[in-house]
């Protein structure tokens, strides 16, 4: 993680940005492709349509833990991820399966930890903050 986006105590800008978004005044960037958030490869928004048309997952590269893929709603449980299981409440089954396969390839290539954020078994594997940011 680069020095310019390390978490810092006392920064109020984040709260102001959240307030502005909640009031419809903040900057929102529609993404049609993946987005390297800081331009250094440490946080990448991954386009993973299927669950919804604009669904996104996240790839975070931490200095000590290494690459972490956070699936978002692409998979709800480890079993769904492992078997390409798609729930009935889904926008496009084929896109979801393609997105799951893409996440699996990214994770394999980077030897990434995959976190299914709706699955407590995965979330429980993560250390508590601030250790989780290492």
C-alpha cells in the first residue's frame, strides 16, 4: 500500500465524502471496466456483472497478507463459489458464472486469499483491523 493512502487517524474528509454521497452531492464514477483506484495496483475494482448488471468485486494487495479477492455478491457462500452455484435472485446467470470463473483465475494467478463476504466462515479468517490492513 502506498504512503499516500494509508489509513490516518483524524482525517475528516472521508466522513464529508460519505455525507455528500448520501445527499447526492458526492463524486460518483460509473465504471465500465476494471479500475485501479490509486494507480499503483494496490486496490482494483473488478467488473463482475451477473448478480446485478454493474456488480463489482475488489482485489486488494496488502504488503504482508498479499493479494485478497473480495467477491461482493458474486457468490454468497463458499459452496456457491466452488461449484459456480447461482441463486435464483440473480440478473444474468451466464454473466455470474463467467464472473466467478474470472475471479477464480485472478485468485489462482496471484495466489490470492478469496473472501466470500457473505460467508462468516471466510470473514472469520481475517484478522481484526488494524492487523487486517497488513
